[in-house]
C-alpha cells in the first residue's frame, strides 16, 4: 500500500469543495466564525471521489464555528453515508486533522494504527478518532469522528448555515437534487424531529441540472 498519499473522506461541511479549500490554503468559509490557517502545502487535492460509506451521520454537541450540532460519522447506523474523498499528501492530511482538532499545523501524526487496524484515537476530542473506511488506488481512505457512537452522543440540532453547507456539498459532490439532499439530512439523528425536509430544501437554493450515474465507491466524474 502506498502511504505517501491518503484519501481524506469528508461527510460534513467539507463535502463542499470551496469550504474545504479553507483547510488547504487558509481562510474563513462563508457563514462560519473561524479562520483556518491552512496546510503547509496549500495545493488542491490531487483527485476527488464521490463515495458512500456503510453507516450514517448524526448531529451532536455544539459547534464553535456554526453553532448547533456538528456532523459525526457512525458506521453502526443503518443505511449509507454520503461522502466525498480528497486525495491528499500525508502532511496535508495531518494538517487537516490538526486544524479539525484545533491544534497547530506542522505535526506529522503517526497514523499507522488506523491504517493497519481501522481505528485510532489521537486524543479524546470531538474529531480526534481516525477511522479507515476503505482503500482506493493503493491509498488508505481515512476520516475522523467522535470517539463514541451515536447512541452515546449528546444529540443536538444543526443550524441553518451548517445544513446549507452540507446540503450544497451533497448536491455538488453527488449531483443530488435539493429535495434528495434535504431528505437525507432531515433523517439524520439530531436533525430528525427538529428539521423537516421542506425547511432544509428551502435553504439550498434553485434546482441543479439533472445528471446520471451509479452508486457505491465511485469517481466524482461518474455522475448519477
């Protein structure tokens, strides 16, 4: 396996390419309250994939960037989680992880346990548990989430700006309609019961042009 590059698999607001660019080159995303320092290597991802993962996402705790609940991945939830994978250099991935953990960039984290065994805790915090969700092209596919499952989480409804970022990221990455993205998000624990699909769809703007393709792990150029 080639570990010089890694797929960072995003299932939350980093589904939206422009928002993720703040992690790479620095900046503050629209609607967010935090300025990101960026990576040591600010170049864009070498490749992208639109993927789905076994499990789902849930909203919990309180975001210091968006307010309201944050998205976390739980492989034990039923269904499939929609995500987007970015092929990064190993230092880039480490700097993305550091920024998510609110630590200084420039540390090359030892990810060997996650790569070899599928899971690794870098710390006790919100996004400090690394999970391997697959491999593609000889590169491990890694994401990060909370250390506890959704069943033990303090669920919390997300805010409108955060849902808009996620919904538009889903539409951009997967060519979903606003209605489909809204239905997906409205069904997630934490959002369910607090947001209806109609209210979420209203946050996502005009319809996108239709496109076609296949599901599962696939290239972002293989449109649905």
